[in-house]
C-alpha cells in the first residue's frame, strides 16, 4: 500500500512539473511578444502600459522559478553589515549541550593485572583513592517489549461462603491484552513523532513483537475514548480566553469513497491549543467552531472570518477580528526582489517587531510602548501606503491592497496590549499537524479525524504548557480510567 502511495505521489509531482513547464513557456512567449510590441510602439502611454505588463510578466516568471527551485522561507537574504563591514560568517558546529534530564550511570575502569607494575622500579601500583579521569558519553538502551503476567491472588474463608480476588492493573479496555503505556507509546509515535502505524509495525517486528496496524488503531481508539472529556475541556478553556488565534490547514480523508480534502481548524490561547477537523473551510465550519466565542480573534485576511462574525452577530454579540502583521509582511517579502522599494515597508514593519521584542526583553509595559512608539510607526506605514504608486496587478500593488483592505483590523493591536502583533503562535501550533499530514497522509475515516484532533490537541497543549507530552498523556489516561470523565489539563499537571 505504501509503495502504491509513493508511486502516486511521484506521478503527481511529474504532472505538476509538466504543468509548470508549460506555463513558463507560455509566459516566455508572451514576454517575447510584448517585447516586440514595445519596440514598435510610438505612443508614450502605450510604452508605459507595455512596460508595466512586462514587469508583471517578469514577476510571474520569478515567482514560478522560486516555487520550483527556491527555498520555502520568509527569511530575507542578508547582505553586508550597515557599517560597511562584511557580515559575520555563520557559526559551524554546535556547543556541547547539558543533558540534565538523563540518568547517570558510572562505570569504573581498572588496569589489568599485568599493567599494575611500575615501569621505573617494578613495584606494584596501588589504586589512588578518589582519583579518576572522567569523560561522559551518551549511550542508548534499545527499546524492548515484554509480556507481563499479572497473577491476581485469590482468597477464601474457611466457612466456604466467601472468595475474594486481588485487584489487577488498570486496563485500557475490558479483557484487553495491551497496557495503557503501550497505547500511549503508539499515540506519541504517531501524533508527536509523525510515524505512520505501518512503520511502527515494522519497528516493533524488529524488536520481536508481532502486531498489525488494526491492533494499534484499536489501542488508539480505546485511549481516545477515555480522553474525550479532557479534549472537550481544553477546547472550552481556549474559547474562554479573551484573545485567541485562529488558523486552518488542509487535512486529507481517505475512505472507501476515495480521497477528499478536509480542513483542520485551530484555535489557540497562551494556555492551550485545540483542533477540530471539518469537511470544509467554509463559513459553516467556522461558525460551528466559534459559535459561542465573544472575545477577539487574531487571524489572517481569510474572508470566512468576517462572514462568520456577521452570521453570528445576527443572534447577538459576536467576536472582534484583529489581523496579523506577519501575513501583511509576507506580500512585501515576495515583492522585494522585483521592487526594491518594498524594503522600506519591511523596515517599518521590522520596527514594530523591535518594539514588541524590547517590551519582552526589558520587561517594559507593552501598552505604553505601543502608544509611545508603535502608533507613530503605524502612521508612517499608512503614509507610505497612501503615497507609494504601484500597478494593482503587480506583486507590490497586491501587497499594498491587502494591507489597506485590512487596515482597521491591523491597527487594533495598538488599543489592547493583550492582542499579539501576529498570529505566529497559532501557526507554530498547527505545524505539527501539518508535518503529520505529510507523513501519514491524513485519516482513513471520519472517526479518524476526531482521534487525530484529540491527540494533537493534548500533545500540542502539553508542549505549550512546558509539560512532557508522554508524561501528560500517561497521567491524564490513568486518572480518566480510574475515574471516568475525569479531566486533566496540562497546566494543572505542571502546578502539582
């Protein structure tokens, strides 16, 4: 099955490459024709129009080449330092890291008997108490599986009327053969380390355990059943925050009907992050997720969020939208290679981020800094946008229009220090889900989408809280099995 999927992916890549090549040839032909027309043109207005169209065509060609051959990054290339000196060369290698979380075993090495003789006088060498040359190395203990036979002692009374049996360990499911820790190991491998179940089966086989993917899935689903109340509580916790971030990314559902594009929606707060996976990226999905929310939603310029807000506002108060400056910046990063003037905007936005960083590093009052410094920077940005001329079809023009259309929502962060300048925290939280999608392709059933949403929610929230995801899952499952419907939030575990 994996080989078939790999072959399909290779064929898709070939088709994409062919389509890209055909589009490049079409653009090159159009470029040649426009060049000819420009040479023949006599009217100044015609020349200017053709020059603008040539610029747009060149931008499209550059964008195609970046998509095919460029690196996927928003980082800008850095040239020489501003003082004229050359930029400092990047550091190679890495410093030795302290491994405070690893246990320490000490091994004492002694001389062989033949070497315990002094080469000078022939006397016997005696051990020098407390004197060693010590050096550390990182070692590994191979993962192994074992069968644990639980023998529950029986007790009886001499009267013959009473028999009691000792309690056994917690069971993931009645009569189940696999432990809770085994199920957690499978869940962490799939949803934190992005390892498909088929790959886990092969690894386990090398360690001597014969198991199949259906068995592993059964353990995941049983563990999911115990943790649903905790998942619901985390989602409620996020939606109770006064300011949240929202984002969405593709998710694939592969069932007996074929492959369908679903969407994983994410909402986050400083305390936690939660996911829900819907069949669409439409207003209906957004309205279901944010139905009861009344705070501030930080998001990109996706038109569904205003539509959701308008729909919910019909029945009463709804949420407020604040837009993300990181998304506003991206258009100018893309335009910079064709329009050096875009650097002016990037420098201005960079100053906004410098204010944010200084407030954090120096523990300054963010609201006061925004009033005293960011407000003037935002005014300069607005002035630049309204005085700079660019054709609407160009990458620079599109970047400017994007910012101007969202302007009131981009300014909102100046009025409330709780509003982050961007939605990067939510995007970082959704990154693990996107990596998992690339590795195990998505879900094979609608039930699988719910399982994925739960485990990504619990693990990413644990990471956000600074709790080890494996330890958190283990404790949350233990409590839920002992007391059905028990809820364990990551920060509660951290506080204990």
